[in-house]
C-alpha cells in the first residue's frame, strides 16, 4: 500500500473546523466566565461616555481562560463600537518599553518605526490614542523587564483602561509604590475550573471543531480527566486535537479510547523529551528545583552556583521563568517575616493511569 493509502477520503474528515482547536481561537460563547467578563466590561464602559476607564489587574493560574476572556471582551467591544481602540501586547514576546512601543505603533498601522527612539514612538502613540478612548491589554505583565511604558501611558493617555494579566497575584504588591499609586487597579481573580466546568468547555470546543457524534464517551472521559488533573484547559484542547489526529491516522470515523490514550501518552513523552532538550545549564537548574522542591529561589540559586551554574542571579530567574512556562515547575511568590521571596516546587508529571 502507498504512503497515503490508509487515509480517510475527501470529505470524510472527522474535523469540522480544526481552527477551533488553536490557542488563539475565541469561541462565540465563553462559558463559566460571565461574571469576570461583565466586570471587565464595566471597567471599560466609561470610555464610551468619553470618560477615563478603570484599570484592572487580572490574575490566576495558567490555562484557566484569563487571556481568552479578556480577548472575548475586546472582540465584543470592537463589534459594537468604533469609538474605542483596543490594543493587546504579550509581554513574554515584547518585554521592553521600546519593543512594546514598536508593537503598539504597528497595531496602530504606523510602520515607520526604524531608527526611532522610544520617546519618538511614544509621541506617535499619544497623537493617535488621545483622539478617542483606548483599552491597553498587557498579557504576562510579569515578564516585562521594565515598566516605563506603564508610567508613560498612565500619564500621557487621557482616556484609557489598562488591563494587566499575570499568573502571579503578588506582582501587584511587588511593583514600585509610585507605579501602584498611578495604576490603582481593580483586582479580578480567575479561579480554576472544576471538573464539571472542564468537561463543559471541552464539549463546547468539540461542537465547534468536530463532526457530530465522533467522540466515544470513554475517550472524552479520559481527555477531560487529564485536563482537569493538569488544571489546564489549553492542554485539554490540545489533547482533543491529538486524539482526532490519532483517529484519522487509523482511518477511523470515531475517536476511540485507544486514540485518546495515544494523545495522552504523547504529552507524557513530550514532557520527558522537553526536559532532555533543555540546555545543560537549564537542566542543572531543573535538577536543583526537583531536589529542593518547595525551597526559596535564593537558596536554590546558591546550590546551583555551588554545582557549577554559569548564570547570574537574574539569569537564574529567567531560567526559572522558562521552566515554569514549560510546565516543569511552579513559582509562588510569598511574603514572610523576612520580606518577599519565591518558592519553587517541581511539578509531578504523572498523569492519569489507564
């Protein structure tokens, strides 16, 4: 048989709209986040009356819909009015004031940013954004290396709401007092989805993405259980896609338990592979985190250096951020009698047994 002989024929795909399983997809309805979305909208609404909006600090653990809910609100706003601009920046990708200004200028369709200083870019932003209300969203705000852009926007943009998204509640208390006093945000927490909500979200995404009645109950049950154990809806949606692809590779018109098992096994193997693919110095940092799970970041850094770690403390902090981003560890900022610190815990990578 040829390489492509065991595939479903044209028009036989079990996927109806595979794009609905992309990380950037925003569903028409956002289940279980109505309260948070209405609150965000109430903070933005003064802009529609040509008044200043309220700033919002959004926090919660990864993979629970913070970004999706905020972007849903922005889309709804854009669908209903042209009187307010919406600008979204991911500070993991653009993490300096200059990079953020360039990104905002490009979103404002000003592309001639080469050889311009940050102050010049800010003037361009001011000239455009002060003509009407504007909502700025800075996702993963804790990844920004400096906050001069926030000072400037808070001072120089007259009618705006600034929404800051992070996994860390403590970010707000760790920033300088002069920035806190200018920002004075509303605080909005996103709590983890429970098992019923996890299943509801995944069922909704199946309706968007797959042909009707292709999921067997036991296959869906495994994916929902795994997503709930991981506390990560994004991973659950990824597993839906992988299960569907596994079924199509077998020329199956149904997604069976064996296909779901393949998807779960792949992320387990990928987890191990990702660990092996880390550069040597980052692997050392991860090994220290595993051995000293629950320890303070400063203590872990000392052990890392004693074992030949090459980086400075700031470099070590970046390695910790990378490890957390890739789901190897959790970093929890705490306040104790000795001041603020970060506790590092290795994640248990074991998933559902079957």
